[in-house]
C-alpha cells in the first residue's frame, strides 16, 4: 500500500526522500541547492515568466512527440 505524506511544497511517497538522497551525487545536490537559492531571488513576475517559458517548452515537446508518433503510424 502506498502512503503519501505531505512535504511543504510537494507531495511525496513515504520513503521517497531516502531513495532520492541515495541516488543523488554531491554535484547534483549542489546544483539543486543553487537552483533553489536562485529561485528565491526571483521576483513574483520573474517566477511567472519562467513558468510560462517552461509551459511553452513542455507543450512544444509534447506536440513534437505527438507529430512524430502520428508520422510513424502513417508510415508503418
């Protein structure tokens, strides 16, 4: 049975933090910390702009994948 637990800012599975920390390298951990500090320095408007750019990129990737799958289905 999966158990969810609330962590501020996200929902995680019980025990998932142990798995994440076991898989992270020192470099990956340093990068995550640097990204978190950079995020804290952004203004609300900058955060919103960054989220908008992220959403556009994810949408483009999704559309490209759907187009690729459609082309593959038509060929074979």
